[in-house]
C-alpha cells in the first residue's frame, strides 16, 4: 500500500505543473526551503499543516480540491495505473468516454441528488459541466472530471439525497421527478428507497464533508 504522503506529494506536484510554476518559485513564495518542498512532493517527508497551507496559498487552490486529487491518485494506485511525470501534467486534459460519468450522475439523480447538491460535494467540476454530462451532451470528458465524478458516485451511491431544508426538499423532489420522467434507474444493489436511511462510505466518509 502506498503511503498517504506519497499521494499528497503527487497531487501537489501535478497542481504545480499545471500552473507552470517551478519548485523554486513556490519555495520562495511560500517561504519554505527548496529541499523540504522537494521531499514533500516526492513523498519523502510528511507535509506539515502549516507548510501545506503556504503551498496551497501560492497555488491558489483549496484544501478540498487537493484532497480530491489525492483520492484520485490513491484510486489510480489501487487500479495499478502508473503516473509518469508527463502524465501528471497531461492528465488534466486527457479525454475519456463520458458514458460512465453520465450513467453515474443519472443514477444519483434517481436517488434525488440534484446537480446543485452534487456540485457542493464535487469541487473542481463546474455546475454547468455536471449538468451537461448528466444530460449526455458531451461524448468525451476530461479524465480528471470523470475520476472526480466516479469518486463522488462511490461515496453517494448508497445514500439518499438530503431533505432537511426547504431548498433540499425542493431540489430532491424536482430531481426525482426528472429522473422518473427520463427512466433513469437507481444504482444496482442500492436499497435506499426508504427516506432517511443514510449509509456512509467507509473509505471516503469524512474526506469530502
């Protein structure tokens, strides 16, 4: 099993490369030694919360976004998908078939999950993109978005949409009606038909709250 610090380092490095920043630039801007940041990215040293905050501040990305990327790297490691230096930079723009992501969003809709509710739990994918993917308007989507939707699906596929506030109840009712009208099915082996039954995913619970 790969150590968590390795995936954190991979996510930090990819975010830095995507912005075109050198490690020295980030080190100088974050007031952290170049050697320490290098070891953070290589997974040699644990990233302290203080230094991690500085690093993310320079890159201008939220912690929630970083943790989603960490989860993507962990998932790819579990599936034995290698990440080369080139793929770290290119993976953000790599395109994949949208069929799976569309199906996953539609199955979540059949559980009452509105696009707005999903967007709150899936930073990094825009509200309009989630809606377009669910409608099947894209033949292909970016791999990073497909990965994030896949992780969101795994977390929520056994969980009915919340209906605590009037807004949530309205969104859930509207989405359930839309899903029924379009013939969208619930996830296979999901027995969440009873309102109020919430089953937390044991792996991701607490990560994307």
